[in-house]
């Protein structure tokens, strides 16, 4: 019967990181800018909405 060591199993399940993949990545710039723009537009729309609501009262 063949025994598999935990270290061998770990190498197959979670291969060691390559040196070219040292950068953790994160969120790409285009997606981050789109997210920031959406947030800023939401703040602007909310501000305008509150001003219009206060005028009606």
C-alpha cells in the first residue's frame, strides 16, 4: 500500500507560488476608476436629490 506524505499532497493541492506571480494583484486600475466614478456619481445624485426635497418643503 502506497503512503502519501502530507507535504506531497500539499504540493499537489496548493502548488508553490511562482516568482513571476509575486505581485498580489488586487483590483485593476480600470475597475477601480469605474468604482470610484460610480461612487462619486451616487454622492452627486444624492446631494441633488436632498436639495430638491428641501425646496419642496
